[in-house]
C-alpha cells in the first residue's frame, strides 16, 4: 500500500510543520510558478494543519525562521537556483 502524502505550496505552513517536527518527505519544483512540499498524511499532521489555519499554533519565532531558511536552502538545492 502506497503512503498517503499531503501536498502544499504554502511556505509558511511548511515551515511551521517542519518547526513542529514533521518531516518534509519531498519537494517538487517542476512547476515554474510554485514549489510543492510533501508531508505524511496522518492524523497528527492533519491536526497541526487545522490548528495552523485556525490560528491555534504557537512556535518559537527563531525556530520558525530556521525552518523557513532550511526549506529555502532545500528549494535552491532542488532547483539549482
């Protein structure tokens, strides 16, 4: 059985999920307009996403900035730009 994934192009959501311990399972940079991030589709990740959109998440701003920087680095490695 193939593992279900959550796909998002939202950098802030992806940075927050990474900051909270979710693993980025992949990055798709084939679309010239957007970069997609992939996460496990499990109940805990779904809850975090719901809490994110509901404004219920609190994270350390420095950890969030570090997670964002890590994702941007991975994008640059993926795209070669």
